[in-house]
């Protein structure tokens, strides 16, 4: 076995072990909440990790891939497509309006729509590209004084943003997304997110996704109804430096 082949085999084994641990955590959280583990989708957040890891995750059956930066996600999506991988790409980071055209070229789901102007830009760009993109309203779960730079619509603004997404023919309102506040218990924040998700579903019955929970707090999110968890560190290991 060559050194390169040995390194690939070692990384595959590491990812397989991490994946088994993550799936066990999801299963345990679902059991505690009286839920079916099949109702929770794992999104592997691969920011700063190479396409080779995405190839290995695909071999392990992970096909839902999340990225935070367009500058990194676009080239990875192109490389994965060239390799023949059948993946579903989730854009989970903050998104500027002027990047909408690039993101709709590869993303199947955008989790971070937090303002009407962004919804309209995504709708126009998706229409031009001949694609239909699923979108979630990102809800700010932070106190207003701490929300700067984290993204997310104020809870009072969520119905308007949801309606703006639903009004776009090339977008599909899929649900809501939230990130737990820094330095505070996650469970109460996810309980608020669950209430907001239920209000959105009342107005838009097809908006069933609740994207919440990361490596440290997936259990709390699942307890509050998360349908999709965004897992990076627990699956891939510590983040690597990002080089532009």
C-alpha cells in the first residue's frame, strides 16, 4: 500500500468512526424525545475541509453537504460534480445579495435567508438559471444587542420574509433555521425556534424543515424538533485554517 493510499484508508476509518458516533448521538437524542431517528437528516458541514473528505463521506453514505462560504463552496461543488458524486448542497452561511447568482448555481438549499431583498435576489437569479431552490428563513435567536454579525431575521420579521420566499416562483419555502446564542443554554433558544417554526407551518404547510443543532448542541435541537442537524467538528474533526 502506498503512503497516499494508506492516508486515504486511515482518513476513511476516522470518518467512519466519527459518523458512527454522531449517528449514535442522534439516535439517543431521538429516543429521549420519542422521535424516529429516520426523521432527522445529518448535514455534513465541510467548510475548510478538502473535496477528498467529501468523496469519502459519500462512500460512507453521507450525501447532504453544507458549506458556509461561496468562495469555497462553488469550487468544491464543481469538483464533486466532475467526480460524479450525487450530492445535495446546503448553503448555511451568511449570504450577501451580490453572491446570490453564484450560490443558486450549485446550492439545492439555502438556510440563511434573513431579509426580503435577499429572497427577491435569490428568486430572480434562480429563475434565470432555470432552477428551483429550497430556502429557509434564518431566525435570530440572539438578544438584539448581541445579534450583529450573526445573521438572522428578528422573530417579528419572520412572517414577512417567509411570505417573500413563498412569493418567488423559483424558490420553495422549506422552513426555518436557527443558531443557538453564544454563551447561553441552547434548549430555550431552540424552544423559541420551534414555536416560530410552527407559526410558519400554519401559514405555509409545506415548510416542514427545522434546521438547528450543531456538534455541541444537536441533542437539545432534536429535543425541540430539529429535522436537520448541521454537523462539522464532531464528524470531520477540528477546523483547518481557511486559505483564500
